[in-house]
C-alpha cells in the first residue's frame, strides 16, 4: 500500500452547521456536495476533507454498526507566523468555533498554538511551528529547533 491519504472523512451530525462554519464563516469552497449526505473540501494538494452525515456514513459502511462518532484526533494547520495563529483563531471563533486553548507558546521552542472545536465537534490545532515546512514537492520537513 502506498503511503498516501487522499480523503479524511469525518462523520458529522449537522451538515448545515458544517457548511455555515466552513463556507460562510471561513470562506472555504466546497469541491463537491451531495446535499444531506457529504461535503468535500480541498484541504491540501491531493487531499480532501469529507464531512459525511453521520447516519448516511453508517448506512454507507453497511455493517449495522455505529461508526459515526469522531474522537481522539485533531485536524491541524501550520501557519507561516505566530500572529496568523491569533487571527485565524479569532476568525474561527467569529464563525462559531469554541476556543479550547487560547493561542500561546507551546513546549517546542518558537512554536505558538491553540485549539478550537468547530460547531460539529471537530477539534483543530492552529499552530506556527518554525521547525516545520513544506517543500515545493509537497513533502513535510521537520527541521531541528534552533539551539539559541
């Protein structure tokens, strides 16, 4: 199996609330929508975030189980500077997110981060980590933190 993840699908109870938050609040553009079932948003080169109606996802999986409760994960966005962390968290809060952790320095030297929960329960880490970058080919590179 290739080491690729093209779609991250999250079950949500309220697709309308998700759309209001991501489209109206944050300005994201849906890549594809099937009303009442699923919304896809481009989240990175070659990757989409799918927000799937929880009941429809259980039906789609089709084994009679309940697989529609997210938990134990976060989505994260690493930004170019610490000030942008504050601005992004503010925008997310205005769009309806709940701040779980205000922007603040993290344990990693030079890193600033915050946690917010969107209106459908997805927890986001919004961060600036100067030791993280993305090369032109899309590869993530972790640089050693500065010693001084």
